[in-house]
């Protein structure tokens, strides 16, 4: 299996090097993002590896003409893949799996930071305002926490939250016995109605698009803490902003938002950012915006490289693999 990897960051290199030219895998890589201008770098390879870049029709078709049969994304989510087009072209795909602790730990950090108004406290401390007014918090342990989605990450958040002693409600289309040891499955409206903290752990597919809209927010408790470490497309940003303006949402911690494309993982400190959603969200004292980095740990980075390479290899070796994208099979 010959793999050409694009957008390999410095911190990924050592893991790529570990696999390079061993384990039945030949791999070369560049740091540049894939584009129509550098498609031909993948000539002579069986597969390309990318990370959450949007690929155009021209790129899929161009790679196919060059002989590319497989595409891997070094991310768990593959909502940036054009699955119908890949199917039409006969390109198979894999995504990554990585330690669910990365996003689960980050989510719980955001819950705690939101409960204790941490951004405001840090900002005021930086101005030498050590007074108490405006900084009183909620105890996470006393909150009812609602987890939407009980896949690997949602389940891990639930298990870890159990240690805090919170009451935990869960909503998912498929229920897991393991989750029932720590949380009670309820319908989504009950979750909205009863939870002080709501956290999303579902994929960014068409079915989940704008699950959190005006209607859903209206059903939530007043002053709810809302956490999104899943996908921006699950939330209607305008509805979220209105919820913050009206005070319905007491705090939002967003590692992702629908209009983030083109911003994250770039250093834009000298640029004029044209992104109205982010501009508005960043004016709220009760909003934390992190740049889609909940995944970013040494463990997950190593897992992202390893699982995608092994997933690609499975196409030719016939090994079983849980990272092959089912919709393309
Ligand atoms: C994922 O793995 O799905 C993520 O959200 C992280 C990725 C965008 C780098």
C-alpha cells in the first residue's frame, strides 16, 4: 500500500515516520494542504491521507485519474467527504479513531469553566479586580447534565462525569447497557427540559443538521449551560446567538461552530477576519470559543496517524477494520 499524506503537521511527523516504509506501508508526505495545484504529488500512490480539508469535485476526479483508490481522513468526523461522489468514482474511504478521553476531558473542562465563569474570572484577575461580584458559580456536582449522543465520546463523558456525582440524562437513537449504569436515557424534550448543562456528542451529518434550533433552545431550562465539542453544523448559530442575547442560554462553550471553515489551524493574527458569527460570539462574556482543538493531545495525534494507515492497509490485506467508512462499502 503506497500512501501519500497531505497537511502533515510537525507534531504528526514522528508518528508518520514510525509507520513509514514498514508494516507493509510506503508513505511519503508534505505539509501543504491538498489543492488542484498539488494533486499530481499523489501520482503512483494507491491512497491519499488528508485531514478535514474540503475537497472539490475536480480534486476527487483528478486523484482518481492518477490511480488513487482510497482516501483517508485523519479525523473521526468525515462530514467533509463527498460520499456520493466518492461512491460514484469507486473511491473507498477510512476515517480515524482515537482515544475518546481527548474530547471527553476537554468537554468536562469546558463544563467546569462554564459553571465557574472562568473566562470572566481570569479576565478580571488580569485587571487586578479580585472582587467577588459577578463571579459566583454553579457546582457541576449539583447539576443535571444532559448528554446528546452516547457513542464512544458521549459514553466516556458520562463515565467520567459520574465521578463528580451529577445526575446524568442521556439521549441517543441507540441505547447502550454500559451507559445505563451511570445515566438515565430519556427522550430529547425531557433532556432539554431538565438539564442545567447540555453537551453534544453526535456526528455532523444531514440528519443532525440544526438539531439545536430556536425550537430546541426554547425547550431548554433558563440559564442553561450549552457545550459543543461535536460539530458546528448541529447548531443553528443564529438561534444560539438569540438564546445568548435573551439570557435563555446562561453560558455557551463552543469548540466548534458552523461557520468556522477557513479559520482554524491557521495563524491569522495579522489578518482581518471576516466572520460575522465569530465576531458576534466573541463579544459575549459568557461564551468560550476554542479553535476546534478538543481532539488535540499526543495520544490522539498518534492514534489519528496509526488508525488511518492501518485502515488503508486493510483494503489490500483483507484485515478487519473498524475505520472503513460504511456508507462507501
Ligand atoms: C475529528 O477528529 O473529527 C475532529 O473533530 C478533529 C479534526 C477536525 C482535526
